[in-house]
């Protein structure tokens, strides 16, 4: 090989490498915005809020945007806009009849985003209706998350875990933050499916107003300090969500909101505490188990009454002071929740919310067989308790 050719190859390699390093930003924020439903107008509203800030030299904001009035889903790079009455961000790619209830499309979006918008850190959000780890009993039902009215499909809790595992593989390290701009998703059961793929987990225990996350103030502060750590970004969103629904917030005074941010490295410790408590509760006689069921019914619950605040349940069970229930195990559950949850930012009526929901049914249901297979159930044995309490 000639010296000229060797030198040329070296120059080209150096140039490509340098270009790649320059292009790698601090953060890429990937939002899977499924508006294939009655929330469509709020999806457009949220994108307009994002455009008030826009992407920057340190932050990519990328959106998969589906609407109710079109069979075309657009992939947007969010630019800063001075035109608040319309979406101006350029469409990078358009997909016809794109099923946003198919988790493989979430995987494809994330892989595309990682390839085309490399960054040191990644925040992945799913925007849609949500119903925690299972579907609702409403008509029509809301199922898990990202329900697509066009296809009738949804992303199950288990599939969401698969998508985050795939995202981890694409990124080369854990997803820095996963969040649900959707109702009821801040649960042990949902987090359990992505336990080994995500570092920080953010969302609401309760239903969220249709306006969703306050993107403008959140992005303004994040963009102003783009070297914030994943932990700091997760806490910032929680604080801004709560502030957004105050009388002075961007969405005005709306009571009954909840939000929390978790450090997923602490979930194993919470599993151990929950598992130990489950083992203890599993030994209870019928009379004491009936007392526990009363505690469940009196504990803080959310729009699904079988989604119970784990911290409040432990607190109230401790106050009952049953001799058959070990106080030290209840204290350990409370301690591990404190380790797991970085911040809870709750509205009026939810001051007691610990930031962690868990499934605690008190009547027969059709969900138990599926629940048995969830990773959190298999790790903690909590499914044995749900089975007993539901009788």
C-alpha cells in the first residue's frame, strides 16, 4: 500500500471519528407519542410546547407522532418555533398505517433514534393512555399502555420490558430514564419488567390530566443545564410535573396528581423486603388474613382500587399491630421504599402516597394467572398474597 493511500485512509478515519464524536450530544429524548385515540389533540398541544424550547447543541428531542385524523405517523426532530399555533418541526420519516400498539415499533423507533441521534444519555418516554400492569374493566378497556385505536393493539407490561431490554442492547448500556406520560404506571409490577434495563423510572401512581407532562418548563430547565445527571433530570421532571398543576403552573390548579422518580438500582432491595413480608403474610390464619384485607381496603388506593400504595399499606398494617405480622418486616418495606424513591411530588388528597403502587386485589378476578408470571411476582412471591386476599 502506498504512503499516499495509507495517509489518505488515516485522514478519512480520523475525520469520520472526529465528526462522530462532535455529533454525540449529552442527551437524546425519545418520545413515542401515540395519539391514535381520543388524546390526539393533547399530543399536538404537547409538541407545540416542546417547540417553544426545541432541540439544542446538547439535547436532541425526537418524537414518533401519531394522530387520530391521519394514517400517517411522523418522525419529528423538534425544532424551536416562534409560531405557537402550528407544528413546524421537520418530518424526518413518515410511516403509513403504523401500529403504535406494537412494541416492535417502539423498539424500531428507539433503535433508529440511537443510530441517528447518538448521545451520552437517553430518556425514553411512552405517551398514551395507561392502566398500570393490566387492562381496565371499562368499556372500551384501556390495556396496559400505548393502546392504538386503529389496530386494537397495545403494548403489554411484559412487552414494555422487552422493548427496554432491546433499547439497552442498542444503546450499549442501561436506558438512563424511562417514563410513562400515561396513567397509573408507577408500579412495582411495571418496573419489575425493566429492572435490569433502566436506571431511573418516572411516572404517576394515579391517573394524569389529559394535558400530561408540562414539557415547556421541564425542557426549559433541562436545556439550560444539559449536563445534569439522569438522577437530576428524573427529579426535575417530578418537580415540574407537580408545579405544572398548581394555580401558578402552566396547566392551572388540578388536585389529585401524583408523581415519583425511582432509582432502579434499589429495586432489588425492595424486592427482598416485599418478599420477606410476603413470606410472613403467607403464614397467617384466616382471621388475621381477614384483618389484613381490611387494611388493604383502608389503605390509599388509586383509580383502580386494587392498585394500592405500598408505603401506606405497610404503615397502616404496622398500626394494626397484629402479633402474627412482624413489625420489623413492615419497617424494612418502608425503609426500602425510602431508598428506592428519590422524590414524591403529590397533590391534594395524595399526601400519603409513597411513590410506589402494588397490586392488592380483595375480590376474585381474572388476572391472577398472568400475574403469576410477572418478574416481580416470581422474585418476591407476592402473587401468593394476591391469591389469598382475592378469595
